[in-house]
C-alpha cells in the first residue's frame, strides 16, 4: 500500500507552523509573546466562528448585588475597593454552562462559568472563573481545538463521544479536570449551590510595590449540592432551565444567595520553590501549603429587569483589572486577556464597553478612542482625539503601573515545566478527598459517557485513569469490559507509543 504523503500544518496564508502545542514565550516560564502570529491568528479566528451567540458560556443566568469587605488585606493589595472593612461595591454576576448552546439544558455535565463584575471607583474589575479550580488545558493554542471537541461533529451535527474523548486521551494534562467534571461536581444542583474559583494565579501588590501571588475562591453559603447522573438526566427532561429559574425565584422571594470570598497567598519566593508550577491552570495550591484567608462576602439581591440588557450583553474579561491587581505569566490567562475582549468586540461591537451593564459606573472613562459601530454617547464631543495634546485631554497615570516581572530566556515554543506531575493531584483527589460514594459515582459517570467512544479511545483514556491511580483505572476498565492487561501494557508506554498502539 502506498504511504500517504504527510500533511504539513500551516497558517491561513500558507506558512508552515513549527509547533501547535506550545505558545511562544519569553523563556520557559515567561509571558506570551505578541509576535506569536500563529496564536493570535488561531484565537482571533476562533473568536469569530459563531454569530451572535457566545462561542462558549452561551447559556447563562445573572443577577446584581454587592460585595462587602470583611477582613483587612491592605498589606497585600492597594486596590481601593478592598481598602476598608465594611466597604461595599456594586457587582453584577453571571453564571453559565460552558460547552452547550443557548438552548441547552442547565443540568448537562459541564463546568460552570462564574463571572463577577465589580464596579469600583478605579474602574471595573472582572473576576472570570469557573466552579472548578483547574482547567482541561494549560496553553491557549489548544483552546480552539478543545472547544471544538465539546461542540458538534462537523459531519453529523451531533455531540460526539469519539471527538470528546479522543482529544482528552491525547492531552494528559486534562486528567485533573476530567476527574472533577465526571464527579457529581460536574452537575451542580443549581448556580446557588456551587463555588467559584479564579483557577489562574494573579498578582496582588500593595502601596509599597510589594507583590504576592494569589488564587481567589468564592465559597457558597448555601452549601455545595449536586445532582447525581440519574437526577441530572431527569432534570434535563423535566426542566431544561432549572438553574436559571432557581436563581431568579430565590432572589425574587428574598432568599438572597451569598458567597464568602477567600484568597490563597504565596510570596514570590514560595512560588519559585513550590513543587507544582504555580502558573499552570491544571494545578491547584494544596490548602496545606496555602490556607484560605477571608476577604469579603458577595450577596446577590437584584434580578435584572431585562435579561438581554444585562445578562446577555454582560461582557467579562480577566484583563479588566484595577491598581493593586495584575496578571501572572499563566499562558492560559495571557491568551484569555486577548481573546475575551476580542470576542466581545465581535459579538457586541467595538463600543460594547458603553453598554450600561459593562460601563464603568463608579469611575469615568477617559480616552482617545472615537467613532465605531453603535457609539451611544457624545463621542467625547469637541475634545481632542489624539495624544499628546495641549488642549486638556487626559494624560497617563504612571502610578497605575504594576510591579515589573523579570523575564529571561530565548523566545520560542517552550513546553511547560514540571512535565511529569499531571497525575499527582488528581490521584490525591481520588484517594484522599473523594468518599467511596463519590468514587462510585465518578466511575459510573465515566463509564456511561466513555462507553460511547471507540474501543481504542477507551483503552487510551483508561490508561490515563490507571496512571492517576491503579484502582481508578481498574474500575473504569471493569465497567467498560476492557482487558486490564492491555491497560497496564499501555500505561508502561510513552505517550507517542500509546497513541501509535491505539491508532487506526
């Protein structure tokens, strides 16, 4: 048989692509490079694939409320909205499923988006997280591919377990999030009964310029409640909008949902020496290494008068930060900082920031950006539209700069450091955090879903479960009637050998 000529991956204009797994960074752990045209082209194209529904987080519910500071954190951040115990800031929150379309069911197995816009006196600060503390991938180059596998098959227009599990089985870094997603945490009872996590690490810095690294947690005061697989399936058929309905009705009746807000804090020295890469969003900081420190409390007490005006048009970005809070070199965060506002400009227009729900309510917006589709204010009147100028236009504020990070190394597509620790944390989750009932539900949920994929994909994915914990993999293998000897043989192979052995 004549061997097929190998296809070369190229960019949109034909140049060959050298690496489609690692974003170009400044050194092995440095920030992403703007010169990475492949990353920008891939993300920009992905952001424009669907009109006008959100590409991800299409189905959601939201409400307004307030955040109140309960503990002094001025030693760590100079953010003014966090400057005084008892201080309140208006917020708007949106919760969502991730992969489903706008008409999908609220009870589908999926991560849940957890986004909060803080209308601070220094401008809007957006917390843009999920109900899980980790994510499936750690490099934004993989994001369009990952989301494609969670959507519909391009030929059948049906959800496809082969697509879903093929990608995950070829992406071992996903195993931590997969283990969480296929536990009952993948089907929260409703938005009121789940936590929110930043996932990413952020920089906090105080008035002296001293910096710390933080992860942010919203813990529900209603308590964690989930649906098991049978309950979730029943709810999908009984009431596809149950979580949307529950949030609205709770607030309407005066049963205002609330969350306590905490941070985990590490010094730069602690992060440098930490056993896991602190800027890898597939990893957590173990609570024994960085305990939760209370910061404040969020209460949602106002339903929207018009869903479209607020919930549908609300646009969040992890790059909307205020003095005292800054990004980290986390590659996924760096990619999101570009991609989120880019997709908003595509979906809502270049002036989406002027929509009431997105506008800086507690601060005045002053810049030289003019015109554009749907400009709905006075377009800055007769003021100058260039800088520098001598006509009283706004000037930069150097004090807003955040502490510089030292970067070094050669530019290139560097793989992440700590390449062999993807199985440690999910193993601890399975053995030490989950109860026996949790583990039983996890195995049942995986077998139910993975059972729809081809056997070769089942073998490859089950080998990853076995690497997390032999019991974990063995129970999945038993549920799928797979040969355990074959699973063990695959576990002993390299990733490349495992792919070759299960291809075709």
